[in-house]
């Protein structure tokens, strides 16, 4: 029976799979490494029999690599630990569909935040909170100081402060005097 492999991490041209049922089988992983290296489009294969993990770097299409492995009895890709075959995932090639989805998510987010959401403030608050949590736990030296440093850097920049100052200066002074009369 062909061993089941689970895709645990994927980047373009770089996939990590785990063959849990063969973990510890040095002979199997050596033959898997050699067998997969013969596949056209494979750049490198690194197998670790102790963890049951295989790193595959490739220039070929993912499905081509998985078919090659299954045809040679090396492994078959599954969705989970049960060993059930993975459903073919559609390739994302329609840029318009991806853009529509992203724009839809952006509109939904703007509705929720009433359109005036400030990422910098959210990041500042999150990092300041993380710094406080680290300080409470006693991790003052590196984690808390680092979080506070990042929070400080996320705080509005000098040009943002200058814009606030300019608005304050251009505003009408108390008592109805103009800036020219002062």
C-alpha cells in the first residue's frame, strides 16, 4: 500500500510534506529522496526520517510532482491524518476573481469600521498591550522593551504630528483674534 503524505507547508516552488506512518524508516526516506529526485522539475529533496518530513524544492507544477510520486508508489497526498485522498485544488489563475474577492473583503472591512480605521493606532495599541503583558509576566529585559519599541515606532510619524500642529495653528485662536492680529 502506498503511504499517505500530508502537505504541511507550501510556498511557490517549495513544499514540505509529512509521511507520519513511515517516520523512523531510514530506508524508505532514502528511497523516497532518490526516487523523487528523478522527477523532472525537482530541484532538491531533503528527507528527515526521524521526523517523517520531506522538503521538496521544485520548478514543476505541484500536481505533476504529486502524480509522479503516486505513480511510482512513493506516497499519495492526503488532506488529513486519515489517509483519504486530497481533492484536487483549483489553481488560482484568474486574477480578476482574486481581485474581486480582495475588494469585497476591503468593502466589508470599511463597512465595519465606518471607513475611518487607522491601522497605525491599532498596531500601536496592540504592541503597547503586548509590552504591558510581557512586563506583568516579568519579561522586562527583551520582550517588553522590544514590544514598546515597536509600538513607539508605530506611533504617528513626525509629518503626521506636523499636520496636527499646522491645523492647530491655522485654527481660529480663542477670543476671535486672527493670526495676523496677534
